[in-house]
């Protein structure tokens, strides 16, 4: 066997090294090595929400928000989005954020009955007629410290308000409260449930992610739900009769684990802060209102039955159950030792200020 020359040994060594590097998923060149050496630590924030990945709220609000945070942090913050409640169930997302299972989460306040009683006063009928106004009311009440105590175990990022809800049913029109008697109607929250019950319906608590199958299987006869998510969750494929009546609006929020936020350096906290509060409340509200108008017009063009009751508090039939539901909710909150009437007055003041 012949001995290898020094040159042959060098070539063999190089070929051996090249063969090993081909088994890796990426090839690191001299430029990559330099960039890697100069790179800073990346903090990944897992964001859980209930909308489908294809929904406008995810595509037009949350994904651009994540991209903006990555850009303004020079890539040091990365927001990983988990849509369709794949990381946390819709009714426990706030708790998952508080205990650190999730870094950032979206929670519908009404899904945790009794947890945010003062916040939900903003949901009462007559306070808002658009997502823009509702989001402004919620963010104002939080920024002014009126409801901030309800979120002390997390770092709240921004409030979201929905447009007023509609009662959607399959084939059965609801023109008056009597038409709802005996019907199983999905309620969004305690407030919506009180009003549905006062009208004679049977309120059923279900998260948005369960509505399609529940309607399809006849578990419920209808639902109280804003137009925007009704389209986003493809529920317009099933319901065909709509009572457009602003009898409540949903409160939602996006919040962050407090320890995770506090662990960030000041410049990254500033990136989060600059993309929180009113700026995001406005963006999400615009998605709600734009989508609501789109899905309403699509349903109307299909020939769905549309029943419009624009001012139910002054309607002789609907005023009674709406006022009864309002008084019951405020009384229940007062019974907890909380200043429900005082917060209601401040919500009314914010409503007027948020009209423009």
C-alpha cells in the first residue's frame, strides 16, 4: 500500500470536511459567521388568540403588529403567533398569561364570568355603536385607572372592543322578544345572557370556536355575535336570519406576562410600549368595523332575512328586557362591593367623548 503524499492528505481532509457539512440544513459562510458573532440574543414571545389564521384580525392586525415589533427591535424580539386557540383555550388564556404558560394572549373578558366585572360595564346597551367607539371607551377607562385594578396580575397591552352584536338564527326571524321564547341562544357574556333571559330566551355559554358545530348539530338555535367574527368563523354558512340590534358589545384585550415584560431591557420594553395602547386599539377596531360592514352586505346580497332595530332602548318591545338586563348586571356588581354605578357614569362619559 502506497503512502499518501502531503498534498493528497490535505485534499482528502478537505473532501471529508465538505462531505460532513452537506448533512446540515444550512451552510455557514464567512459572512454568516461574522453576523452570528455580532448578533444579539433573540427573545421569542408566544402569542395565543382564538381567531383562525386566515381571519382579517390575524392577517391585518396581529401579523403586522408582530412584524413591526421585530423590525423596531432589530430582530431581538420575535412574536410567534398561535391562532385558533391552539396554544391555550379561549376561556383560560388570561390565566395562562398570568402564570407564564403563554407570553402574550388575547382574552374575551366575558368568557371568564365574574373576573372583570367593572370592565364589562362598557358592554351594556346604549354605550357604543361601533368597534371604534367601544375600543376607545375600554382603553379610556383603563388609561384613566377606572378598571386598571382588574389586570394587575399581567401587563396589559391594549383593549379591543367589538362592534355591537346581532342575533343570528337559522330560519326563525326574531322581531320581538316574544319570538325568542324557548330558543337556545348562545350568550357572549353574563350581560348578554341576562338580556336574552329577560327576553324569554335560554342563554347558552359557548366560545366562538365551538359555534359552527353547535349550530350545525342543533345544539343551539341561534347566537348573539358581532358580524365580523360571524364571517371570520364561517358561521354565515349556517345562519340566514339576522336581528341587527345593538344590545351589547364585547370587550376583549391582549395582555402580556408581567415577569416576561419586566425581564426585557428598557429599549425592548419601549418597543412593546410604542405598539400598545390606543394605537393598537384603533387598528383592531378598524378591522372589526370594516369586516362587519363587508359580511353584513354579503349576507344581504344572498337574500338573508334582515331585521333592523337601530335604537332598541327606545323601542317599546325591546326596551324592557334591555333595561332589565342592565339593572340586573349593575346590581350584581354592586353586590360585590364595587362601585358599579360610578363606573357606569364614567363609561357613559367616555362614550360621549369617543363618539368623534
